[in-house]
């Protein structure tokens, strides 16, 4: 059984998201630590702008933050995004995928790409600019 079969996280509205529902889909897991720094805000907006292209290609996007549901909700205030923003304050998923920086207790800004049956097909770390990350995603869609 794959790790995702029994894995779930909550979004910032405290709604449970079950990863098992992604088994027959292509999806991106986008990891960030915070949601309110200038770079994070730019990144959230850039993902929002390409989201419809992802959906047209039948690719699901999930953003994973290491903040608690309450902190995400508080920091986003009334901003809305078309993709789920999930909370993983214990960084269980980033530890499993080995994208955490343990010495700093931080998650590397990364995207992990999966196709059906939870097969990882690519990953990208974007510690610098959101533009490089968006370019990576756009190239996936070609």
C-alpha cells in the first residue's frame, strides 16, 4: 500500500483532504513554509494565474504549508485561491519525500509531480524565484 492511501491533511478551513482520492490523477504537490511573505504572496498569485491551464490538462495542484490551519487562515485573511492549501505543521509529508531541511526545521520550496497510481515522475526545488517554478510547471504542460 502506498503512503498516500491513508494520508490526509486539513486545509485552512479545517476541511479534511484525503490523498487517496488522487490515485487516478496526475497531481503536483507544491511545498512552501509560509503564506504571507512577499515571495510567498507572489508565488500564490502566480499559481492562481496558471491554475486553469493545469485543470484543462487534468492536473491537480495542492499547496502544502508547514503552518497550522489557524495560522494559514489568519495570514490569508479573506484571500481565496482555486487550489487547496493544506496544513502540515509536523512536516510529515516533506519528511517522507525528503525535502525538509532538518537542521533548520524548514521545508524546501519544492514541487513533486505524480502521475496516476502515485508514481513520482519529477521534482523541482525553487528556493529562489517563483518565476523558475512557474516555468517548470508550464514546461510540464507542453
